[in-house]
C-alpha cells in the first residue's frame, strides 16, 4: 500500500471518529433537554462535516497531483538518462569521425608525398635516359664505323692501322659494357631510393661502423692520420640508417682512395636543432668548375680527382647526386665544399629528436 493510500485511509478514519464524537455530544445535549445547545451542536456538526469533506477532497486532489508529479519526475529522469546515453553515443561517434578524418588527412598527405616521390624518381629517370642514350651512341658508332671499314672487300689490313682500329673497337666495347653495368646498378639503386624509411635512430652504431671501416682501409697506410670524434651525448636523429650508412661508407672510401697523405676527419657534433656529420680530407679535391657537374643525377661516378665523371668511366663509384637525394629524402641537408689540391669537406645535417 502506497503512502498516499495510507494517508487517505487515516484521514477518513479521523472524519468518522469526529462525526461519531459530535453525534454523541448532540445526544447528550438532547438528553439534558437543552434545545439551544442541541441546535448549536447540530450546526457545528454540519459545519465541521462540510469542512472535513472539503478538506478531504482538497487533500485527495493534492495527493493525486503529487503522485502525478512523482510519475512525471520519474519519466523526466528516464528521459534525461536516455538523453545522456544518446549524447554519450553521439560524442563517441563524433570522436570516431574526427579520428577517421585525421587518419584520412594523414593518408592523403602520405599519398601526396608518395606521388611527389614517384614524380621525382620519374624526372631522374628521364634525365638518366637522355644522358645515357647520348653516351651509348659514341661507342656504338665507333664500333659500327670501324667494323664497316674492316669488312669492306677492298680493305687490306695494315699493321699499325689495323691495331689502332682493333684497340678502338676493344675500348668502345669495354665502354659499352661499363655503361650497361651502370644501368643495371642504377636500376637497383632507384628501387632502393623509393624505399627510404626515415625514423628515429641512434648515430652511435653508424659512428662505430664508419670508424671500424676507416681503420681497416688505413691499416697499412702510414701517411694518413685518421681523426674521429663524436659528442658524448649526441641525440638521436630522424634518418634511414641503411642508406645513411651506405652514403657515409662511400664518402670515407672515397676520402681514403683519393688522399695520398695528410689527414681524414670524421666527426659527429650537435647543436640545439641539428646533428652535423663531417667528413673532411686533404686529398686531391674537386676543381671548382666541376662541382656543379657532380650533382647531375644518375650520370656520374668518382674519378681520379675524387669527383664523379660520366658513365663512360671504367671506375665504379657512388654519385654525389644520389647521396644528396638520399640525405634530403631523410629530411636532412647535404653540403660539399672542395678545392683542387686542398681536399674535400662533406657536411650532413640531420634533424635531432
């Protein structure tokens, strides 16, 4: 039984008791034969009963309204809870949408970056094809020209003349073979270039590898002093460890190869923003008018000056242009300074973490 029902029952009982009490009073007054008081008692009784009934119905309405208000409060609480649940779901859905939008933006940026990289590779490939097609014509024309002369029915081999033509054909054949080998090497290199993955790395492993390599190359050379140093607390950097090590290995090898005497320096230092890698030698150096040429993509190699030359060279090497490309794709900066007979300085700046 609810509180309102108990209240109604108690109020009704009170009215009944009050009515019986007034009847008893009226009966007593009647017995004592006092008509005035009997009349007064009847009026009071009727008045009290009227007011009691009015109060009863008023309280009854109040109780009903209160019960209805409680019901509405319960419904309101339920609606509010449902609203909170829906709001939470909507917030969660909004967060998921924002996350999806962020992932989509990141993916879009990655696609733009990949498209740019592919375009750069395509541009390099185009330059390479233009240059290599020119380089292929020269030895082929020489071979075709001299073999045409030698296969002519009226040709009679002369000693010196015949040997000279054979020598040109032989040299041109070697030049063609070297060109083909370099084309294959460049094709492999291009594949590796597209796989650059910059990430946080420690330079201590790279440093130890390069120092060990240089010591091995110089173990029988008493004319060159190898100095090396690294900041004790050099921070990590953003780079592709494999390609960075590959470039530094070639730079050290080049420095050793083209330095007859003097000093080779390998140093890693840092400042508030960057980590700087320096490779400096006192070798033959590169003539000033050749510095721009060595940055031509995919068409050059190291020669006896320590610079890179066209693909018709028989020497194997590593293009400064390719090294510059690799360093820049890691987010770094590549710088070279060289003077003929005074040596070469290579600086690489990488973003510190």
